[in-house]
C-alpha cells in the first residue's frame, strides 16, 4: 500500500509517463506518411525506400529513413515543407532523411546545405502527400481535332480568367472565320459580348467578375458555306484570400526552382489546373507535372 504522501508523487509519475507516451505517438504520427518532397534534380541519382530503388525525380516523395544516392557532380533539393526547410545535397554520396532533416551518411564525400523557405512560400501550407493532378479534358469527334474552347475552365485566378481563348476552326483559312463570344453569369445575365477573327479575347478593365459566382461563356464559330460550330465552358474565381497568398508566393518564388515547384503544387491543391499546368511547363515538366527521371546511377559512381 502507498502512503498518502506517496500517492501524489505516484500520480505525477504516471502523468509524466502518459504525457511522454502521447508525445512519442504524436511524433510518430508526424513522421508517418510523406515528410518531404524532391524539388530539384540534376545529374545521376536514385531514391531508396525500404531497400527498394526508384528513379529520382522532381515531385518524388520521401519518408523518414529514406535516402538519396547521388553520383559525383549530381545534386538534389529536398523540401521539408512543414518545417519550411530545404536541404541541398551535392554528390557523390548517400543522404538519409531523419527527424533532424537530410544528412550525408558517414564516409560520403558529398555535402548538405540547409536554407529556409521564404515566408510567403511557407504560408501556402503545401502538403507533399496530396498528389492532385491538373485535369486535362479530352474531347471526341471533330472538336478534338479543330475548334474548341481552351480556357478558362474551372477555378481560376482572376488574371487567368480574364483571357478567354479557343482553337481555330480552320487554321489554314483563319481569315474566313469569325467568332462570336458571349460571357454570362450564373443567372443568365450577359456580362460581355463581342465578335472577332482572333482566337482569344482579353476582357476589358471595365468588365467586373464577381467571386463566388459561376460564369459560362460560349464561342460560336462561323465560316465559309455556312459552316458553324459552337463550344462553351464554365469558370469561377478562387476566393480573394487564397489568391492573395498565391500571388505573394509567386513574387517570392522568383527564379528559385524549389519555391516554384511548391507553388505549382499549391495551385494543384487549390484546383487551379490551368495555373498549375503553366507552372509545371515553365519548370520543364508536362502540363500534368510529370518530369523525366534522373539517369540511374552508374556502377561504382557513389562513394
């Protein structure tokens, strides 16, 4: 039996043990799943996950205890977004991800440099494990080969929404075709209307677009011998707070490949397919953010 004086001490001890167990569990949860993302790759390299090798490429996800192997002269950047840190690894060598970040394994001739992400990039709160891809809409029949509305579609930044574009009905006889554009809000009120022979229109500054309201626009193409096609699409502006964060991040990203990769990922997370596609293409990836993998390691090229 414990004395009455011993009981408080015993309770405190048990509470401390419980708190330690909870902290350890939360720590384990924090490290569970994808902790980091590869944001830059140059030269030969591979990703090692649970003993299995995979191509090292931009957007590859890394978990705690995963490693990167780099050849001599190769380099990679690994972003731990939750901490706002980026680790630049320079080969040759093996570099392992752990609770403290990315570090070169003992004996490696390579090095690791750490830097902090810009505040505006951290504010995006990108989740590397969320792999939302920009959706590309495919069409069948004649429209897939010629005339079709191109942009905007779905959620949009305001600057992108103000440019309405479509494919030419007949690129070889462009002068013979004209296009009538009608932009309406979700109540059917005509917001803007014009006729042109061009394949895009920039909305004038006096045409206001309201957030939280869906817009539909139709383009009617009229050509020789009474030929006529029409196509339409819908779009909506993203909320102003999110757009402000994204625009601030775009300025902060500048020419930094890691920041631009995270910004493109943020566009995807917010459903901004067009902005994401443009961002990935500017980084050398496809419209869906897929990048060619780094060349595999040559035998004996990591020390």
